[in-house]
């Protein structure tokens, strides 16, 4: 099962795979959708932060 991250402006994709044939349950699909929304939210917040100079990190 593969899902686009941020459907309105695709950023990438996340997927869940099983070692045997499997039909995803509604709960598994919902969990992947929650992860998608959470990642999209984190990405939006990250993009509003000021750039940091990596060389100044401890």
C-alpha cells in the first residue's frame, strides 16, 4: 500500500509492505493516512523555521 505525502502538492510517498499477500484493513489505511498528515504538518512547520548554519552546531 503506497500513499502520496501531501496530496495537494505531492512531496513524496510512504508505503507499507507485507511479506505475504495482504489486503490492508481500514485501520491500517487510517494509520498510514495519519502518518501522512503528521509528516506533512512537520514539513510545513520546518519550512517556516529560519535556516540554520550547520557549521555552528555543537
